[in-house]
């Protein structure tokens, strides 16, 4: 459907810096077409002052330099004026960073996560003593919270103890009768679930 006088953003030219809006982009496009260098200079300074009012950031030199860089980008470096600062590095602002590589490791059960499996490896290599006992206690409680979160409110103590023994190759053996897990704050988890749904 094509109704005369109506145009949609999807039909318009893509904005180079959408945070400034289409009107500022039109001003920049107009400044590029001006014949006189003095007019272009005056127009560019006016555009910068409008950009400053839109996003007040103080009067420091770095902020003004950033605005001039943005103006250079929006004009596609076609604006022939006396730039008050060096805008040759402005293209780096628009360049996208390289995507970060995501560490893909095979772990037997996803609900415990990679960090817990690193703890299992550390527990396997630690000598017996209070430090290993404390790390085992912290790991078991963390496993219970993970299991509680992933299984929507059910976390069996015996399953956590069995998993800890299994994944540490039997090095850590907690007694279900003696080991006391920390109490899980159910309210904390229900609030997190509610926030995720919003």
C-alpha cells in the first residue's frame, strides 16, 4: 500500500547516527550542499550547538571532540569545513568490534555450568584438609542453588551429594546425615523468575 504523503522509517534512508534523529541528519545533508565555505562552517557550528543541547555533556574538550567526530560521520566525511579538531579517527567510532569467541566446552550437565566443573577439577587435586572441606561445602551449596533454579523449585540434597561424588571421581564424599546445606531463600528465586518474565 502506497499512500501519497505517508512514508515510513523502513522506506527512508538509514540513519548513520540514529541517536540524533532524522532532523539533525537533514541539517547535516543540507550543510554539505551549501556553496560557501563560511556558510558551511556557520551551519556546522550551529548543528554542533544543537547536538550539545540534545545531549548535554559538559564543556570539556573531549565531549566537544566527540560531537565533531559524530558530525564528520553523519556527513560521511563530505563536509568541507575548517574542523576545530582532528576527525580523522572518527571512523573508528562507527566500526563494529570483532565478535568475542564464546568458550564452548562439553560439560555433562548444563545446569551446574562450566565454573562448577572447574571447581570439581580443583577439588580432585586438593589435599585433604579444612581448605578442601570449605571448598566442598561452598560447591555443594552452589550446586543445590543451581539445581533449585533449573528444576523450578526442587533440589534434592541426595542428588547434589551423589553428583558431587560422581563428578569428583569419588574424592569428595559428603555424608547425607552429617552435612547440612544452607537454606535456600525461595523468595529470592521467585523474584528473579518474576523479573525474567517482565
